[in-house]
C-alpha cells in the first residue's frame, strides 16, 4: 500500500523496446485500463478507496 508505482518501469521499457514512444504510451494505457477494471471489480471508486481489506495475503 505504500508504493506509488509498481512494475510500471518494466512495462514502459518493454513498450519502448517494442515500439518506441508509441509503444511506451500503449504499455501505460494497458496498465491504466487494467487498474481501472480491477478497481471497478473491487468497488473502489478512487485510488484512495483501495485499502488492506481488498488485499488477500497468501501463505508462502
């Protein structure tokens, strides 16, 4: 919950390698769409509404 951005750098890098600037933009667009869809499925209307009750810890 404390991270501002997780794995966005790697996705952007892969996008750049695959398609330059447009590829990076597309990679970030995909991440944004996935986050929005997940928030909708969880019932979170804002990023601030995401809390630890929406996370499930699995045992190692």
